[in-house]
C-alpha cells in the first residue's frame, strides 16, 4: 500500500497565499482507505464519499478521490476513492485553479494547474472540462467573483458557463442549493458582481427572470441619473455592502423594484404602481428559491412600502402613523428598522447620490420610539375603570399615539 500522506487543500491554501485569515482547513489523504483511517483513530462522517474527523483537531480529512458524471444536475456523480488515487487526480476534480492547490507537511505548495499564476493575475479559471459537469460551479464562481475584488472570469471559462446554461444544466439545480449560494454571494463584499457574472453567462435569466427583466428598463433621469433599473439594483446592492447590511436587507434590496419589469412600455420611464405589480414577483421568486421567512417577509414589505417611506417627509402625523400600522411596527420593530435600512440603500443607490442624506430613516425611527413610549396598559386600565369599552379604547389609543407624534 502507498504511504499515507495528508495535504492541506483548497480555500485554506488560497487564502493563505492571499494573506487572508484562514477560517476553515480541509485536508486530503493520499494512500489510505477507510480501514486505515479508522485504525489511525479518525471518525467517519461522510455519507456520499469517505470523510473523516481528525481525532484531536476534529478537522475534516477526505480520502483522495475522482468523480464521474452519471446524470444531469449536481447530484449525478459517482465517486471513486482508493489508495492509488493521486493528489493531482484529486485536485483535477476541483472547480477553479485557485482552489486546486495543496500544501504538504513541509509547507511546500503543490500547484499542478496554475492556481498561483491565476491568483497573481486575478483570474477565475476552471481546472478542466469537468467543470461543466456540475452546474453549482456556476453559482460558486459568481460568488467568488463577489468575494475577490478585481478578479475577472477567464474567457474560456465564461464560454463554458454559457454552454452549460444553453444545455439546460442550470435548470437542474434544486432550490435549496440556489438559495444557499445566492445568500452567501449577497453577503460578500461585492454582491453586485455576482449578479453581473450570472448575467454574463445567461444563468440569471434562467434562475431569476424577474431580475433579468429589469436590465434595459429606463427610469426618469431626474430621479435616477443611472436610468437603467437593473443598474440601479446593482447600485443598491453596493450600498448594502457599504453599510454592512444583513442578509434580510440585501435580499429585500435585490427584490424591491421587480415590478418595474412589468411597467407598460407606453408609460415609461415612469413606474406608477410598480409596488403592487412587484409583490407577486417577489413572492414567486421567494417560493422558487424557498427563501427563509424573515428574508421573504421583509422583501415583500420593502417592495410594497419603499415609495411611501421615501415620501414620508411630506406625510402628516396621521399618514405616518398609518404607515407604521401597515408595517406592523409595534409588534415587529426590528423588521420596521430593516425596512428603513433597505429604503436608505435604495435612495443612495443612484448615480451621484451615493452620499446624499436620508432623513426619512431617522425621522420614522424617532416616530417609532415616541409611539412605543406610550403606556398602553395604563391607558387601557384607566379607560376600563371609566367604563369605556372596545372601539372607545381603540380610539383613545389612536389619539395617544398621534399625540406622541406631535398632534
């Protein structure tokens, strides 16, 4: 049997070469089989292929393996793990050259596919034609483009991705995996870059036609100097990243203007009523990707109310109170705050207006705090003691809340 050797692989090697913090360390073991791993004290945890936990560090060690495509989609693979599988064969099955490097126990880098070269050139390049066998790799590459500033996609890799989309590979992706990769990409430093890469290869039109439809749709230049609605959404995502917004806010920002893709051509560039037109599209996209409820609910709320929030500076106290009531601000104050956060990103996601003040957010938060300070329990108790019931108590509460807003 070949001598058992372990190598640090993948992202840990890549990030160390970039002088980034190494968060997770994955290992490949060459020259071993499951029996040898168990004999050495490793605990088996892999279901689809042999993966083991180190007896002391509990880091993952996978047996070197090759894989073969057996069916469409990303589930259709057969794996072969054996002591005679070489390190180079294992690295060859990986997606990108920058992820196909290893490091031995002496710190030497093993780089058979030019990962260091592509790191230096800031290029995302596939290792082999086997890239085309797994459509998840399109999403992963787009996510890496969002993470690594200044990286471009190699022309031959982009061409291969387009061929995969044309062959229907992307259509075989399951919803949970699509959302998993999108969620990670939205939280990267450059989430807009992920959308750009998916557009370039044609995958966005298959995965989110509602988003693809926004590109090329004009808006009034007086309000949107960038004009193009799709470009505006990308700028809003950049604001989200700039402000380090949470995933809920980023997903809501991605979806907030979907209704503009359905604006009749004869009324462009205006988009009256796009909020209502967008709601079914937000729900459709969220259902297709099986988006978690917190992201889904905020996205629907932002799509419906963002224009009202923008206009709230001119609202009367009564209108501001109705806005907060529609948003269920009393019971869901954190969600209301995230609505305002997304609206600020929307307002600043416009060409030349990236640093423009957005007083609506502070004003509505101030209104919320003022209304929250109303002692409803004491008021209700007093009303009951005075013999008032139901509707009368409700009207008293309304008056107290308006009084808190300065009426």
